[in-house]
């Protein structure tokens, strides 16, 4: 079983705790997530879960090719407000810009089989001047393609 680790992500709105859904959760956080599941559905189908303890909210993140892509694209966010018993679905597939997940290894277990590849990929991102502590959500898919059109076309930074 993967070691229990939780990533506090600076720069993201609310700076909650974000966990890979394949990781283990403490019993109290499991109860918290299961309460949200009663309002929305199966949290194990999400790729990442952001837990906002102070505001009593959770966000389930669903990405395209989360397990295989070095920069998975956010498809849907499900925000669950446990205090108000309210669910908001944000579809990122429509709209002018598409959000990518940078520095994905922050959310992978230490024993994840692709962790080393993701760390090497993130080292390349750092050489380009990107930093996980200041990136926030990072550039959109469209901005990334504009900044690095040749590399994106050749696959230079699209694969670790």
C-alpha cells in the first residue's frame, strides 16, 4: 500500500490538501470524503481530491489521461460544499482555455511506477523557469502550445 502523504499546494485557491485518490486516507478524512460522495458520487473515480477542511468543501478533479500524460488536461471539477449541501460541476472541456496539471509527481505516491519519469519531466520544466511553488494552476494548454510550439509538435516536452 502507498505511503500516506498529502500535498499542500501553495498558489492554488484555498491551498487545501490535495490527494491522489489511489492513496490511503486517515479514517477522519475518509469519513469527510464519503460524506461528499453521498452528495455527488464515487470519489474513487476522481483522479485527485482537494480537501478544504476550513471551508468544509471538497473538489473532485477528473483529468484526461491522468495516469499516462505528463501534463494531463483537466476535464471536470466537482465542487462539493458540505456546509450548504451544494454541488457545483465545472466542465473544463468547453471554453477557450484548458487547464493542464504541472508537476504531477507532487500527487503521486513515492512508490508509483512512473514517479521517476515525472520527476525528470519536472526538472525540464524547472529549466524553463517554471516552479511548483509559484505556478498556481500554470499556463493553459493553449498558452503552453504558443510558448513551445516546436517542442509540442516534436513531442519534446509532451512526454517525460
